[in-house]
C-alpha cells in the first residue's frame, strides 16, 4: 500500500519550500515535488520585508538568512531614482522599507532569491516528515471528497509515480499546472510590454556610480518609457549586476544591442560581459480564488506581477504562514473547512489591492508625471514637481500595511475591508500585524510567540486568562497565555488583552474582561 501524505506541495521554489518548512515544523507529513534540482541562479525577489524575515525567525533560520547576504551592510537596501539616465543632474535617494523597521521584530533584508532558497532547502532537509522529490514534475492533479491524487514523473528518466494526500498546494509559479488542472482562472492588467532581464558583470559601472551614495538599486524613469522602469540592481559589490528594461516586442537575444541599452540608461559608456539575457511580459495576474476543494494555490500561482516593489515573494511567504497554520489546524482536528476557506478570503484582497493601488498606480503616476513635466519646457515647474515626486516615496512605504480587517475571523472595525493599504502604528489592532514591545522580563513579545495562539494579558486579575484557557481547552485550540504589567512600552498597545493568531496577526483586543471568551476564540478559528 502506497504511503499517503497529509499534504503534497507542487512546486519547490522559495514559496513551496517555505510551505514545506512551515508545515513540517507544525508536525504535518508533506511531500514536495520540484523539477529543478538546484535553485535557479537568477537574482530576483531580492528585497525581503521585515515581516518576511520574521517568518524566517520563526522557522529558526533568520541568522542563516542574514549570513547568506551578498551585499555588505554599508550598502543600504534602498536605491537611487534618476530622470532620463544615471548621469542626469536630477536624482534622489528615497528612504524605503527601512523606515518602518521599528514596527516589526526583524529588520528587512536584501539578498538574491536563490540565496534564500538555499537557506530554506537546508532547513527543509532537517525535517524528517518532509519528503523532497527534486527532479520530478507534476503531470495531473485529481481530487474527490476523500483526498487528492497527483501523478508525477521524474524529469530525467521518465519514471512515474502517484502521490496520495489529504490536501495539495500548487506553488508552481505563474504558469501553474495546478491552476490549469483544477480550473482556476487568473485575470489582471496586461501592459502589452516585453521586458528584458540581463545579468552582467562590470567593474567600470561600479566605479562610475560612485557619484551616488552607496545604494543597492538604481532606477531610471524616462519620458520615452511611458512610466515603465529601467532598473539596475547590484548582486554584489564591484562586479555583478542585473538590469530590467522595456524592449520592442520583436526583441530576441540575437537581434538587439543590449550593451547599448545599458549604456543609454546609464548615460555613459562602460565595458561589461553578459552572463544571461531573458525576457518577461509586463502583466499582473490574480487568481479568481485560491482554493478549489482540497487543492490550494500560493505564491506566483495565485498572484504574479512585474518586479516592482518586491511584492511577489513577500506576498508568497505571507500566503505560506496564513495557509500553514489553518491547514495544520484542520489536520490536527481543531480546525474546519470554514477556517480553510478564509485563506482565500484573507489573502486575495491583499494582492488585488497591491496590484491595483501600488503597482499599477505607480506606473500610472510615473507616466503622468513624465507627460506633464519636462525641464526643457519649464525647468522651475519640473524641479518643483521632482521634489514632490521624491517626497512621495516615504508615504507610500508607510501606507503599505497589509491587514485582514474584513476577515470573518477577527474583531475588526465595523464594515472593515481587508487590503494592502493601512497605517503603521504601535497600537494593537484586530486584523493587523502585532507590533513588537518589550516585556518586563526584557524579552520581546515575539520571543513569547510560537506556532499556536497567544493571549497577552496585561494587569489581568487572572479570571479572564483562566476563562480563555478554559475556552481553548473546550475548542481544543492550543493557546499560550502571557501575563505582564500594563506599563512602559506595552501601554502603546492601548489594550490590556490581545489575542494573537499563529501567523502573528491580532484576532481581538480589549481593555475590559469580555463577557464570552468562548465566542471570541471560536470566531478566531471559524467555529461560530
């Protein structure tokens, strides 16, 4: 009799492997199927948000992640924005995600995606309950009320096998076979623009960019590009680079002067050697749902977009921790199908708004700026608008704050709607990420969190905590209770009671003992 897994993960890029780690650490038996035996050494998905690094902390590999960074700390993760080319007098160095570091337990990080993949693969290899099938591809996915059947084949030999599981998750990218097999449609904006991704080496470029303060990225906005970017990024310091740019629709590796394109964007000549040239289409796609029956999708299979703002991988990792605790809860007997349904309900609005209000809006905003303002037409007007353009960067970072205010699992505001736009604050708010604070012990509240629910009870008389513990036992929900005084930085929470979900989002807050703790906890796990 063939072994039956609890979960099969189709696709073993960073999101798929992260999901295997998340579930494996929760005691779930998994199999992972991935065609590539080694990570693809294309430096994409470089900018990890603070919340993503928090995930690595809870997977036990935050320090390993930071050790895998290629750029030294002297090169900030933010970048340069220049008008027309990198030799232009108009440029600025905007603050980026580092300005919200204090609202998270971990600071953001920058490293090539393949470096993060190596760290994740090493962690997965330590988990005995995760079987990795590298070098295999999924061919068909079928499901019924009792489980999922995945037919797989070894890419080199053609050897075939059948995997059986309670659930399957497709983390197999924007051309997902999982979506095709279970009939999920994807829709979104198609900009009808071909883009090139070039990897190259040039010490001369490094030397000539010393006119700027040390930075990791260099973005060019040009009137001829209609709001689309040209983008240089460092892989290391001194030699290795990647570059994105719009190119004509009929461009191939053999019919285009890519060296000339690089030099035009830079605004000066420099020598370089190419290691890779590839193409991608500038489009945004969001799946209509993230679940069909016993099959889910996550990462680029659920949502894909151009590499503007580093939203893709970070959203994929948030998919992982959202789905991970809910799937584990169901498999361990204290979750239900209603809880699983909230994965799509919570996650899809986040990326839909990210796509529309941050990525598409950013392209549109740059296009309108370039059409309206020109130093050749009116220098004074342009310079005033350029200063406003520079000053708009920080507010956009501050307002990108994904939340689940509209989730049926949280006690959010009346008529709350889940989305990507919000505000960073140290107040504990239902549906939002828990901000860090120190406890009397000197430990951070995040050091008290784990893989289960947690209740922080500040200046509690004890009866409320006991009532929550009793409700958790009745619902079979694992709950940790942390008691402390309502003093010092903890007052910034503006709540004496904070119920935190396993994904570090707040489910409920209060200052007075609630009348029905069972109702609060029951709602948090979809048992009402």
